[in-house]
C-alpha cells in the first residue's frame, strides 16, 4: 500500500458538497461498483431524511467512518467522498487494510442543510460566521449517546445517534473514525488509546501539507494530552468530574456522551480517531515563544472577553419579544450563556490550581485565549442574528401581523448585524490568517485514518 500516492491523489476541491450532492454521489458509487459497494439506509433524521451508509469490502475487521456529526464540519464529508471512491476502485488497498468499511458521508443532514450557505464560498471569517449553524448539545449527534455516571443519566439518543448505535452494536468496530474539524487554529488529534508510535506520523501528515499544529491550550481544561497536539478522546464523565472538582457541586447535564465513549463500552479494543483541522490559520497558533504574560493572566483575559461577548448577546436576546420553541439557532447560544458563570468559576479555579499557570504563556497560549476565543464567540453572535431573523420570518408568515414585535425584531437584527460586522472586521485586523485549501485538509484526514487503521491491523507502522 502506497499511502503517499493515495494522499497525493486527493482532488483540488474548491468547495464543499451539499447534502443532496453527497447522497447523489453515494448512489453513483454504488451503481458504478455493484460488486464492491452496497448502499443501505442506516436510519432517518428528525426531519425524515434518509441517512445513507456505504458498505465497502469484505475484510475480517470492521471500520465505521461517519462525517458531519457536527453539521458545521464538512471537511470529513469531503474526506469520505474521496476515500470511499479509492476503496471501491482499489482492490489491493481493500485487501491490505482487511476491513469491511461502513461509511456515512453525512450523519446530520438536517443541521448540514442550515450550513450550506457558506459551503460554496467565498471563504472568509464573515461569510462563515454569518451563515454558521451548530445545534445545542442535546441535539448534537456526537453528544447524545447514552450514559449513566454519578448523578448524570441520559438515554434519549437522537434518531441519527440511534442509527450509529445500531451499527456499532451490530458490527462492534475495530476502528472508528468520527470526522470532525475545528474552525480556526491548527491541526490536532484525539485518539481513544495511547499509541505513541502513531503520534509522529499524525503530526507529519499535517506538517507535509504546510498546516501547522495546534500547540496552544487544549479545547477544554479537562482534556488529557498524550503528546503535543494529540489528546485522549473525551466523554461526558471527564467534563462532569472537572466541573464537580472546581465548582464543588454536582453539575447538571441535559446531553449525553460521545461516540468514542459508546464504542469503547461495547468493545474496549475499538480505536476511535478524530482529526481536528481548521479552515483558517494564523502562524501564532504554533509559536512557542514565551511572552511577558503568565498563562493564568491569559486565561483571566479570556474570561473577560467571554463575559463581554455574552453581555452583548444577552442584550440582543432580551430584544426578542418571544423565542419560538422550534428556533434551533438560539438554543446553543442560550446553553452557553446559561452555563457561563459556572464555567467561568471552574476555569478560574483551574487556572489557580497548578503552579504551571504562573509560568510565562507561549504566544500560542495567548493567541488561543484571545484571538481564537473571539472567533468562536463571534459564532455565537452570528447564531443570535440568525435566531432573530428566524423570528422575523415567523411573524411575516403569520396570518395576523404583530407590527410592534416585528419592529422590535428588526431593530434587534440591525444592531446584531452591525455588531457582527464590527466584530469580524476587528478580528480581520487582529489576525494574519490564510484560508487553508480543502485539498490539504482532506489529505491530512486521509493519511491520519490510513496510519491508524493500518496500524490496528498490522501493529506496525505502514510505509509513508
């Protein structure tokens, strides 16, 4: 198996495929390779969209790959678009890897449809932010797997999550690839098992594509680092323990745990991989130069940035006369805002808990705490504007017009749009960023997946 040849052959994708285009491509592949590829409906979305699953090959091990578990993360869909065709065409690859592959290009079609306005570009921070959609935790496919832990009990999987559970229960995968990506920063990985032999290869897959590593703060304080830019997959239990430790109270959760957690419970040997990649990049994300600011001071600045953003968002939300129950845009924002005080207190105590936080922050730490935080807070601001627009359209479609409410909503939308543009313009000035070509990102995910899946089969590193 020539991994490098497979990686180098990734097409120069200029945009992301829509849900309909992904479905059409899956059926086309099954028609083209009827002996190698089977297609079946794994389940249905909440809006009754069929979730198509490709079954490719007939190896002795099972692999499950699914893209768009978060519907704002379509890099993995392009990775599966390419990799499914490579598997269908390449008998030698199928035999050498020795898996039966189950591939879902889009596990959350409903949420993905709400992101499609930015899928074709132009790719910049404002276009992405104003068209961004991400569901609240209890409506995310990745975070609605059942869990019973201490005072946390969740057993309300979404139909999409249930589709994955059914496959995991049936095939007990040896390898699972949950295809995610970040929005801004550098490359990093999550893996369920500590396999040090893999880590240099994972990092090199990004370095070869001139995509820098994310060497700043971890995505969440409780995440365990196996190696630079490589972390242990997380579940709800780790988050629960972190909040309980640093707030002194049992936290309350209304969502579940991760796919990696669920797969491990079914098969302790199942290796789950996530390859997190950004759309946008700034070189400071990997700059390990020490600054004059301590890590604790950087975290305190991060806390103040978050408070300011959510103070503004709270003002906008108060301008909405009534929020409809089916307004999905505001749910995640409200969840973050409601948990801000608890999360802030925990983060502050965490920063005060270890001597390492008194050390000088690296440029990468400072960048994560300041600029990266502004980028992600901007997404909540964009969701708030979309929530206001949803309520405007609802009133416009009503049989009787609420002129007062409509006027108030239009004022809120005007202010929200102005604040969003201002925030994006400020970020554009603070950043020296580039847009990473989709081809490079797909290459990294393909190579990472091949490295790990091949190692599971052979317990040796493949030639790259």
